[in-house]
């Protein structure tokens, strides 16, 4: 992965709304969810959501597919894994990675 692509993806995720959208899409899975459901679940106005979906799509973190009159959006897991691999490349000087437990919500 080129460092510029990594920076663009990280910048996209550095916005609270886009991060919320991306996290939702990761949780939903590869089948994705339509824009209306995203807007409803995250309480985002459709024009605002459209702007943020476009940004995430442009940097390659999500993909949209048309089904009938709806567009379903899904996280691009390959792109996410590529970004994670870029971030952890040469991690820990070759030592085993320590896994951190997730916080309770």
C-alpha cells in the first residue's frame, strides 16, 4: 500500500460520522445495508450521509451496489485488511504481538 493511500483512508476515518458509518458497515458484514437503514440507525440526514458515503467510497474503504432502487453499502474488508497490514508492518521488532482486550461497552 502506498503511504498516500493510507493517509487518505486514515483521514477519512478521522471524522466521527465516517468512523461511525464504517464501524456499522464492518459489523453488518459483507451483505451490506442500504443507505436509508444507515441513516436511520445512526440518525444522520440523507444528504449528509450521502456526502460521507461518497468520501468513504472514494478512498476505497466501502463499496456500493445497486439493487432495484436501493444502494447497499458494505465495508471493503480487503481494503481494511490492507490498511491494518500497512499500519502493523514491521511491528514490534519481530516479537509476538500482544493482544489488547476490548473495553466493555
